[in-house]
């Protein structure tokens, strides 16, 4: 658990690969949960950049999240638009979010991961039995390669 920091929960500034932050409960920090580059929220540009922290990975975008009973259906993509093959194979971790002042949320409760297809899109149906998922829940996600 990474929580209650005065600033960001995790900051990655190195351009080296292999600095994945996976499956962590990150919440109750005063800054972002994870900050690539120590420069705040980075907008999605549809590119990866080997000279940027976290290889300049774009954020996952949810296009659909639908809860029916205990089954949560999720559809989305990594990048600035659908069908960006540069993000093929990305690991997309899904979390129940702890809402923070950034509006992006911090990943408090890990749910599962999905893998982006050859076009950078992802989808899946998750059984959330026993988890505190309701129709008003806020989700957030991370993407790594």
C-alpha cells in the first residue's frame, strides 16, 4: 500500500525500462497516485517515447463500464484514440478509484488486468462479487508495456 504521502504516491523519472508499478493500492496522497516525469498529468498523444519516463505511455481510456449484478463489463483503449497499434499488448490494470484533487483518481482497490489487443484496445467482463463495486463506483486504470 502506498498512501498518505504529502505529494505524489509514486514518481518515475528514469527512462529505463522495467520500472512497472503493478497491482498496488495507491490512495490518500495529496498529489497524483503515479506521476511519470514528475511533471503532473501528461495528456495522451498516441505515441510512445523511449526517452520519456515510463516510455511516455498514454493513459487508458474507458469507453464503457457497465455493472449488471456482480459482472462489470469494461471496454476502452490506450492512447489518444481507438485503434493505435503502438499500444498493442499493453497491460491495463483496473482499479476502484479513490477520488483525488487531480480528478484522475488513485488506484485504491486492484480489480484485475486486461491486455490490449493488436490495435491497443481492451475489453473484458470482471466478476466483482465480494468487492464494493456499485453503479456509482469510479474506476481508474494504468497501462504498462
